[in-house]
C-alpha cells in the first residue's frame, strides 16, 4: 500500500512508565515492523536531583529494551534542551533526511491504526499545499461535536494539534521560530481576531512565548498555519490517548479526563476530505470549545429570531473554501 513510509520521531525525557506504554502501543501498530523510529532522549536539568537523574536513565534503558520498529535510532542529550528546542532541532534533522515525519511525545498511547492513518493522510494531502499538518488528535468529545450528517472521518481545522502529528519539509521550512513578527501582528486587531478563530487562547500563548513564560514550539507552529493561510487536518475520532495529563510532566498539567480518549473506535481506513473547506458547523463548534466567553444575550436573541423566520444564525463564522 505504501511505497515510502514516514519516519516516526519520539521525544522522551523522564517518565519511564509513560514512555514504555507509548512504545508498546506504537509497536502494536500494523505498520511498526516496516517503519523507522528515531528516539530523542533529553538530558537531566542542571539542578536535577538523584531521583530525577535516575528517571532519565530509566527512560534510556526502556527505549533500548527491545526493537520497537523495523529500525530504531536513539539520540541521547547530555544537557536538558527542553521540549521546544528538542522538537525544533529533532524534527529539522530528520525531516531534512526524509522530507516528511510523524511525531510523538512520551505520553501518547496510539491506536493500532495510528501509523496507517498518518501515512495515508501524509500521502493524500502531500500536494495540497494549504494543508500544513496532519493531526492525530482532536478536541475533547464533551466540548466539541461533529455533526451527525458529516460524511468524512477528518475535518479542516484552523488549529493544529500537537498530540501526534505529521508534516512535510516544504511546510516546516516556512516556520518563523523567531517571533520577530509579533509586534506588527499585535498592532492589527483584525489579524488578532482572525488568528483567534482557532481559539481565544492562541494570542495570549503567543505573547507568553515571547515573554519566555512558556516554552512552546506548538504555538509558533500554529501561527505559521495562520500566517501562511494554511490549515490542519484533524480526525473526527482520535487516534491518540494522552496519558500524561496527570502532573507527571513539565508541560502535562492536571486535567487528565479531558484528554483521555478511546482509540479503539478509530477507523483503519479513514474517509478523507478531498475538497478542502471549512464546515461552518464544525468551525463554530471548534471555536466555541476554546472560547471562554458566552455569546451575549442580544446576539443569542437575534440568532433565535432569525431561526424563527426560517433563516440561519446571524452570528456565525463564515465558511471559506480553500483551493
């Protein structure tokens, strides 16, 4: 089925049990025995105690414990690079060799069809240059609903998801990691509003990154989608179960229920969206799941009045067709 499988990159640090579960699930994928796996092991922090150093060593033992894929290459850092630098440098190194990549972190348990989905999607959307990434995860099922009459297994998203994703070299090369664009961007309210269609938390995260309050490669990757008029493809059913939101990691937080998903129902061969368009219902639902404010009552009343007249809601995000 596949002539050229994308290599997998796994980034690890100091969570041995999470890492082992991630690798075990990956090994059970039906394409694992045909895939190349690159594992980057970050080093301990300068101030790390013996317990933390021991966890780093345990992770390195686990990744070497068995042959998780057809070929496995392991890179161990003597210093702590942090997640953002590790991903930017690691992805750049491998994508320059292979032209495309699939990326995982050490707390992502995959569906057995994860590699199948990712490789199919990377092949299907390769020449559709407005697609900047393929995501394997989606927003919480409780917060975000797919319409029952939607006929595909993937949808267009203005926001990429970093829990299992893939991209191509020609898109990756266009990312500006410097944030030199931030001040001109912040001077244009209409651009802020447009960027925030992917969620009201996006601009605050971009500002936090510029102030070194967070260490995020993902928000800069997200802005690259926006600035290049690009989109991400997300699955209607997640191929990822995030087991790391349990306060065990640097960026994990403590909101486990929201990110846990049943991947057993993810389809082996998804129905791809061939004509790239934003389904207005999906975009609105997606935006609402990341929007902290309720719609004002007067807007709700106007929408209700419009529906009583047999018309559509007045206050919605308009549909845009991508070519």
